[in-house]
C-alpha cells in the first residue's frame, strides 16, 4: 500500500472507531486489550489498533457519558482491570451513529456503483 492510500485508510477508519467500540460494548463490558483483540479479530485484521489509539477514544466516550468504567477486584494472581460498559446514553448515540453510517454507506455505494464515463 502506498503512502497516499495509507493516509486515506487512516482517515476512513478514524471516523468509525467510536461506533465500533460502542457496538462491541453493547453486548458486554470489556477491558481495553479485549476491545483491541475483538476489533482485530472481528474485522479480519482491518482494525488493528494500538493502545495509544484506543484509550483516547475510551476516555472521550467516557467524558461524553456514552460509556462508564469500573475496576475489577484482583483474584489470586490476576491484576485489577478497568472494564468499560455502554450506558443508556451510549446506546442511544450508537443507534444514531449507526443510522448516519448506514446512510453514508448507502450514498457511497450508489456513487461507487455508477459506471465511470469518459
């Protein structure tokens, strides 16, 4: 992939990360590394995030009250982990973001399916 394609790919991915994180939290609470792993696995490697990319997203979503966090109690040799869960406000936001995304995706599909004329 050339530098220009990497730039466009980063920009496109950045616009959907909030939605994807909220979607993953919709079913169950998760900790940071778990979110990184699921994004990678469920997207077949399209979304490979580093902690430095994920945690600012989580902090922003928490500031907006779309998610909340709590620390687990360490058991045995396990360390305490910070778990994130979606709030009612976050579920409403996810629904709105998904509706907007579906509209954008539909518009893009219509344009991209149009034959190129010369």
